[in-house]
């Protein structure tokens, strides 16, 4: 008894003051949170009231057992807006405010809590840097700032700056997710000190630099996500671009299960050797620049189910150790692999289940989405049951492999071997996988395969078979009529002879039949038209004779029917959607094709028209070929994709049309009343050429006088297929908020079906391109050059540094710099590169800039950073001082690829700088300052990102030039 008393008393004494003071602190913190919330449309916090004594029952609040100390605040997706208060309940373990609308900075107090274990602020609108006390090596060990923090999720905000090394002071950290922000700099080495780290996601930021090998010290690291490509165009794009290769320590970390770094700019090789066991399940390193061989040790990774190494520079042969039959997804397409594709070692697949929630969550999120993103996945239906092995576009040679599937369950299976150098025949062993699969798509196109195709009929689960551009010969085996699931059969450009088997008509599922460019003879069987789903029939360049059976009229979905260059005779039946007389040419005895009914009545909405629209207008025969070839590229092709797209588009369109009909012009704050749709159309004379004042990558610009003396510039956007109205709205609203004295002002915009345009203030002084052009004939002063340079530098420094989110222009060039009467310069077209990217269905990953101005690293890797703008600015500066263009004809004497940058550098090295400047300018200017400006421009156009200045440094150095005056 006494013992118990002695034990309990100190405890009670300890708890008493804590309990009472914590209660007050808890309430104060909760009310501070409520006080900081400015928007609560769903009245989630309405019951949080100082008059209610029992805060443990407030919505979203959980208290510690048998106390009134708050243990958790869970208010995910509660539509709350406002800022975050600095105060937290003193014993809080978990704070989940994800999916709200909180803005402003993350209070440093959140990361200094002694108790907090999980902080989830994902998907808000938080800005500023990730707060942390500066990392101190010595004293901090006594009291780490965040001893308990295990889950830190800050994804999907507008956080800027670098990932602070001091995060590594949170020694309990298991999950660190800072993806989808605007973070820059490197992944800090210090993260290697996080011994408990299980998952690190830094994707979709603007990170650069090398991946620190120290990450290999995180002995528990199971999930590493360095980049993540967007599945839908509305998503935040990926701008991470790392340097060098992936450190071997990281790749061979024995704990690693998911390694995700597609299109991350990695070069180097994969480690050829590893020590210890391998737990890898999913590896995605597609679209990098990785060379060397595919490592043999991957064969030891028994759980490896997903491996994407596509679009790299891998060489050598495919290791036979790899357990291909056990892999759900294997993609090594678009490499330089060669040699034979050996039939892999057979044997049972291991099935070690993932037992960690964090890993499961990431694995499913990444692999699941990767399979959906693959057209194959969506065609094959249930994604967990689709398997794909893609070896296409390499130099594999020799015999076709015999692959077997050992996956448990009924899988749809795609095997792509196209565009290689396989030169065997089609043996029975090849189709071994057919028995285990519920549906099969095979692409063998573009090889040197020969012999007969008779074995085809042994694969009854075949849905798509493409084997164009080979050397198959003999006649088409009639047994093909037994392939009831067959939807696509492409045998174009082989040496096939014989007749079209009548039994093709039995293929009830057949949609695409392409036998063109063979030596098929005989007649067109009337029964063929019983394959009622046929959409594409290409029989051109054969020796088919007789007449076209009238039964083809019945094919309601037939949109391509090409029988050109045969020996057909008789009349051309009326085919509903056959657009083009060129489908019938080259048949001497065929009666004349009566006019292109290409302009078929628009009321018949068909797939064909969808295709037509997608390809932008009237479709010619060659474009049909493009469709077919594009379709072939996605194996189980099929129009299912098209049909899905069609439905999605239709649904989107309907929603959009409501908006379009309004013909509304949205304006920003200070816009005058004269602006509306009709006034714009009228003032531009319906975008007549007389009002055209400029054209550019994003569209043409027109001048419009809305009221006497009130002029605006209307930029009509050249939109491709448009999607994502909300995304457009969001982007444009951001642009509308931006105000700077050297940026053109976005006054308003209109989104419509026929035209989408942006309205800017009008600048009467033309653009810098003409200014530079006229420098030869007009005296330009140092003051003018200096002001223009300074104006543009300040505008750019503002876009890079002071805007949230930060804007990278991507297309700096003289024609995008406008002038007013006093030769003040204004930057235009900022934000449009991104606007177009996020609102077009096929977001281009192409370089948005203009040849001659694009930074070398941007041109070669398509990856953009603020430093690429600096490069373009440097080029403009060089032009402005010399009066020459970036690719001036006078440079041709120096050979290909010689630009104004090379010229400036050459003259500088040869100590002939005075020759660089436009003669009038050199004679009348302070020579030291002009030379200094040239030096600035040369540093801006350095190839090394490290040497290249930042825009802020440029602006500062230019400013100094004035002070010296
Ligand atoms: C966030 O706030 C914006 C306006 O600031 C509003 O349009 C949007 O609906 C809000 N989102 C949520 C999830 O409440
Ligand atoms: C936020 O993160 C915590 C900790 O990782 C997690 O338990 C919680 O489910 C997350 N909330 C949401 C809405 O995902
Ligand atoms: C990767 O991107 C997809 C698609 O945007 C997203 O749903 C998923 O959550 C991302 N995964 C990670 C781990 O960042
Ligand atoms: C395939 O090509 C290889 C050389 O690349 C040759 O040795 C072999 O005989 C060819 N096989 C056939 C069936 O043509």
C-alpha cells in the first residue's frame, strides 16, 4: 500500500497542474483556430463556441481518454478557408486539415510541437516556405524540435523555397510528402539521417541537383517518389529535373519496394551489382537517359510486378533471369536493346503480400494510375487484371520468344514485340500465353517474320493481332473464323496470297480488318458484311476482282473502306460514311466515283466524324492511315478508346456549351464598362486582318478601339482541343491578379466555342522586334537601351520571385516585349505557356519557346526552369545592344548553330567587344557600362545553370549600372 502510494503521489502531483492548465490552453487553441477561419460555408465550426464548456464534443475534436486535453483535430475536406493560427493544443497528436482552403504560411509552431505525430495539410492553398528553425549541428540534439512527428504531409500547396535540411531533425519521421508544391533546390542530404523514413514523395516540384546517395542510409525507406507524371491534364505538371544518375546506394537499398522516377532527367547507368535481398515491387524509370544494360539482379526481385524502363538508352540483351511471366507490367520499349529474347526461366511466382499501409497506398496509387494511363489498361477493362509486356522499338532479333503467364486469375494480356528484328516463323509455342489469358492483344508489326499464319487460330482468346510489315506468306487460314473475340486484324504489307476467307464474316466482334499491300486475289465475299461491327476495312493494293457486294451498304459503322488499286469492277455502292473517292481509285473497271461525299450531312454523328474532328477538319486518305497507324500503336487499339473518349468529351462538352452560349466576357477589377463580347467583335471588325497587329505562338493579336480613344489589344488564342474549363478559369484568374508596371495588363477574357480571347491594354509603341530591326536606320541611345533592359529584367524578376505561384515565361523574345510612346517596355504573353498546357487535352511536352531564344537545356530535355527564361532574356539583351538578330544571316559564315550568343562570346574572347555593338550606340554611349551590360548578357546565356545568373541578380546588376551614372 505504502509502495503504491509512493509511486502514485508524484504522478498525481505531476498531472494535476497539467490537466487544469491544458484544458484552458486547449480551448484557447481551438478558439484561435476558429478565429482564424474566415470562411466556413458548411458551418462545420458553428458549434465551436466559447460558451460551450465541453470542447471534447466539438466537431472534429477528439480528446485524450478520460481527460479534456485535445488529442486530435480532424477536419479534412471541410471547405474551410482562412489562415492557420500559431497556437496548437498542448498535447495534440494529430492535426488533419487536408483538402480545405487554408492560405498563408504554415506556422513554425506546428513543426515545433513536442507531441504532434501526424500533420496533414495536403491540398490547401498554403504558401511561403516550409518553416523550420535553421539547422544547427551542435545544440539541437538536446531538444529536437519535433520529437514525435511521424507523418508530415504538405502536398498540393504553393510552398516555395527549398526543402529545409532541418526536417531531418524530426527523427521519428516515417512519411514525408511535399509533392505538388513549388519547391526548388536539391533533395537535402540530411534526409539520410531519417532512420525511420518509410516514404518520401517530392514529385511535382521544381527540384534540381543530384539525388544524395545519403538516402541509401534510410534503412527503412520503402517508397521513393521523385517524379510523377500527370494522368490528367488538369494536374499540376512535373518540373523536377535532377542531375546525374540515381545513386546506386538508393537503387539497391534493401528496404526499397517502390521507386518512382519517370522523366526525371536521370542519366548514368543502373548499378550492375547488388548485395542482399531485393524487395522491389514497382520500378518506374521510364523516359530518362539511362544507358548501359538492364541489370541481371532484377531477376532476384521476386516481388517485382511493375517495371518500366521505356524510352531510355539501355543496351545489351534482356537478362534471361527476369521472371517475365510473373510480372504484370514490363515495359522496355524504345531502348537500344538487342540480341535474342530468351524464353524466361519458368517457375512459381512468389506472392509476398504488401503488409504496410503506407506501401499499399503508394503502390496502388502509382501502379493503378500508370495502368489506367496506359491505353491498354483502359481497353482491357479491370485494371488489376490487365498485364502488359512491351518490348517494342528495340533491336531484338532471332526467334520469337515463348512467354507464359503465371499470374493468378483471369488476365487480359498484351504483348508488344513490334519494330524489332525478329526473323523466325510463328510457331505454336509462341502462343503459350493464350491459355492463361482471358483476352489477348499481340503486336508483331515491323519485324522480319515469315512463314504462314496458320498458328493464329490456336489462340482462341485473341482480341487483337497486328503483324503488318513482315514477310508472312501463304493464304489466310480459314480457321481464323473461329476467333470469336477478334476485334482487330492488321496484316498489311506482307506477302499474303490466296483469297479472303468467307469465314471472316463469322467474326462478330471484328472492327478493323487491314489486309492492304499483299497479293490477295479472288472476290470480296458478300458474307464479309455479316461482321456487322466493321469500322475499318482496308484492302487496297491487292488483286481483288469482281464487284463490291451491295451487302456492304448494311455496315452501319463502316467509316473507312479502302479498296483502291485492285481489279474491282462494276458500280460503287452507296456507303454511308465513306468520305473519299480516293478509296476507289486504281480499279480500272470500276464505275466512276460520284463526287466526294466528304461533306456528308453533319447531323450523322459517327466515330468517323469524331476522328475527323480530332484531326482537325477534313480527312484525307493519308490521314486515315495516320489514324490506323496511331491506333496500331496502342495494340488492342480498338475503338473502345475512341468510344470512351467520345463519351467523356460529349459530357464535358455539354457542360461547356452552357457557358459558351452566354458569350460573356469576364473582366478583372479595374476594367471599363465598354468591354463586352459584341463590342470586341465589332471593334475588331470580327477579327479582320486590318486590325491584326501581331501573331505569335499562342495566337494572333488584334487592335480594337472600344470607345473613341480607348484601345485594347485582343489576343485570340489558337486553342487546339480544349478541355478543363475550370482549370482555364483558375489559371486565368491568377493571371488577372498579376499587376506590375512592366507587364501588360490582362483586362479580361472570353471563352467560347468558336473563339477564345484575352484582352490586354494596348501599347502604341509596337514591339521590341521592330525596334531592334530599325536600329540600323535609327539612332538609339544608351538611355533607351538601358530603360528597356531594366524594364524587362524587373518584369521577369517579378514573375520569378514575387508571384504566387511563380511564373516561368518560357517564350521571352523581342516580339513579346511591347513598348509605349516613351519606350517603356512591357512583357506580354506571360503565363500563357502554362495556360495552354493545362487546358489542352494533349498537353505538349514540347518546347514552348522560339528557336534562337530557347536555353540549350530546355531544348534538349524539354524541362524548363526560371533559368531558361534568364537565357532567353540574355539573348534579347544581346540583340538589343547589337541590333542583330539571334540567328542573324551574317552568322552563317561561322557555320551551323552559330548564334548571337556564340558571336558575343567570340568577340569578347578576342577582345573585339566594340565590334559587337550597333555602331550608333557604341559611339554615343558610356563604353564601360555598355561593356558591363554585355558581360551580364553573356553570364545570362551561359550553358551552365550554375553560372547563369538568376533574374534577381540580373536586375540588381543592371541597377548598379544606373547608380554609376
Ligand atoms: C476555395 O476558395 C475558392 C475561392 O477562394 C472557392 O472558389 C472554392 O470553391 C473553395 N474550395 C473549397 C474546397 O471550399
Ligand atoms: C492525413 O494524414 C494522416 C497521417 O498520414 C492520415 O492518417 C490521414 O488519413 C490523412 N488524411 C486524409 C484525409 O488523407
Ligand atoms: C501521382 O499522380 C497521380 C495522378 O495525378 C495522383 O493521383 C497520385 O496521387 C500521385 N501519386 C503520388 C505518390 O504522388
Ligand atoms: C535470323 O537472323 C540471323 C542473323 O541475324 C540468322 O543467323 C538466322 O539464320 C535468321 N533466321 C532466319 C529464320 O532467317
